[in-house]
C-alpha cells in the first residue's frame, strides 16, 4: 500500500516537471526522505509525526489533496511507533553565527579576567615585597662577623656618642654624715663598639636582661630578632626569636634574659625608633641594610 502511494506521488511530481532536487529545495526535506516516500520505505523516515508532515508537504507541492493523502498513509502506519527527532537538509546559518559569536565573547571575557587576575597578583606581591626582608643582602644570616675589642675606659671617657648617656650618680645623704661618700646606683649603660658600615655593635652593661622596644614611628618596617653568641670578638648567629612586620604606628617589645647577645636585623632602620633598656639607638643614622649586635654584660655581684 505504501509503495502504491509513493508511486502516485512520484507520478504527480513528474507531471509537474519537478526533480527531486527541486522538491528538496522547496520543501526543505532531505532527498533521501523524499526517495523513501516514493519507494514506500516508511521505516527510513524519522517517526510517524515527521512521516505525516513530509507526506503532507510533498502532496501540497505536487498538487494533490494533502488531507486525503495523509489519511491514506495513516491507515498503513503502525499505531505504537513513537516519533523520533529529524535532521533537516540545512541548519540555520543565523543560529550558527550566534553560537560562534557567543563562544568568542565568552573566550574574550575569560581572557580579560585572567589578565586582570595576574595584574592583581603582581601588585599585591610588589606591595608585600616592599616590607619584607631584603633578599641577597644579609651576609650575616648564618655566618660570623669580626669586631674590634671595646676601647679602654680612658679613651671612652673622652668620646661622646649621641644616644649613649652616662648613668647619673645617686644623690648623697648630707643630713648627718657630710663626710660619708655616696654610692652610685648601677644602671644599664649602652656602650657603642662599632657604629659604621653595615654592622653596628653595642655592649649593654649592668643589665640582667635586654628590653628591646621598637616603634614604626615614620614608616612600616620588617624586623628579625634572633639570639647570637660572641667569642673572641666574633659573633655567630643563633636561633630566631621572632620576625615581625610593623605597620606605621605599631610597636613591639621583647624581654630577653636567656641570651648573652642579640642580633637585630631591621629592614628599614631609619623608619623606626628602637630603645635598648630605655636607651635609644640612633636608627636615623643607620644605613640600609644594617645588622645590630647587642652584647649583654651583667652587673658584678657585690
């Protein structure tokens, strides 16, 4: 029955003087489906829904009654077959262009976002790097440093160093004992040993502990505090006590009693104020980078 209907459609097409290519162009139905309809091979068509649609369109193009032709086809089509998707001869070029444009726009957005992310990471790394320890400029990190021995008391008395005041004497008792000499009260003293170049050395006398106070008064600063050992005029670095990064206006204080010597490594010495047991260091005169060694000498037991 389907072959007879297909033959009828073919004859009507030929009577109209139409080729399969002409019919394909007008109906937008693939030629292989048109040939299947004419042969009666309905199983080639993609489901009952599209079979009826193709047959109706074919009948309209060749001048036959589409309702009558479809009704005859429905009489021979199986009743349980489900419609299946179909691919037509052409795909919308506009849809392809829109898809390609959308894909290109997405790629550009992702590229711009990636470039922006790289810029942000570089800026953050640069800002963080301005306040970190200067790399490649610390020759004393795990080595030693040679210093000269402290000057004699005679030469030290004739030398005046800013930031190193001499401890005042205690007031004398002159009420009933005018001839009794007064005894000076021992106070910590900060004696400079070496104050030039990239390494500065101080001796803290009369102190059983070191109180180190640092304030980022002018600019932010990175600072490392670590223990050190001194033998024969040479310092060897010990364990790191702490590394801090102070923002402008921040302060930090350390109380250290278990180390004979301390090594300070400020990343920005002119930007901070440092006091050792209450005595200020001349940080504004220090170069960058600079390493400061503090050697503690305890007061003698009476």
